[in-house]
């Protein structure tokens, strides 16, 4: 049997941040978060699927600073395979660990409308979280900053791909953060 290999190369995305710059921003963010996360029980909750690379890198950076937090995932969906949100957040898979009386650090890939983080915060507080702190990799300029505590990068108002962010399920694994050409 012959394996079929999809030899599709990525389009000519505009590279916004290369791997070294992504790492630098993660390290800076970990320096900001580490003092707040020390000494109390915290669980990092990654919003699937896009924030997975960000969560992995940030948790490693925190561990290098002596901060170990619990880890769980919440699969929320509002974009499906579209380039704009449907306006409706759906829980595809809920967290598996108990968070009652713990702080939760909600990790997402990009903050634009704020709907997903608002939904996640309410959902996790209803499960008994002590407090909820939000953190994203990229913040869009149209985003209302209310409800966002920390971010690594102020992104342009463009459609982002790579570093976990996708376009209809493609390009999540690119080792850089790119933007779809205008």
C-alpha cells in the first residue's frame, strides 16, 4: 500500500513573529505571571484547539521559574471552519479535573471579540473556581480590553495563522505566527 502525501506548501503568509520572537514573548509573559501564580493552587485551562502550542510553551517557561500549575483543557468552539465567529460558544469537551477553590489561568490563542473568554470565565467560576485570570497569546486591536488580564502580543487586525491558529483546520503547525495576505 502506498501512502499518499499531501505536498501542499503554505501560501505566502506574512510572517508577523518568527519562532525566536514568539519564545521571547513567552519568556516575558512567564516573568510577569510567575509571581502571581506562586504559593496558591492554580490550574491552567487551555482553550482547545488553537491555544495548545501557547499553553505548552508557557507552562514550560513557568516550570523553569519554579512554578508548577495543574493543567486541564476546555474545548470551546465558535468559529467552526469560518474566519469569523458564529457569535455562539459551544462546549465540545469540558474540563476533567476538579477546580473548586482553585484559581484558574485561562489560556487562549487570540482575543478579538472576547466572547470565548467571557464564556470560559463564567463556566469555570460556576464550577467553583476561586478566581479566573485570562491570558492570551495575541490581542487584536478591536478587542475590548475588559476581561483580559495578560497577553504576549498586540496583533494587527488581520486573520492569523500558525502557532496553533488555523484557517479551516490548516496551518496550525507553522513555527511562526503569520497573517493571511490582504
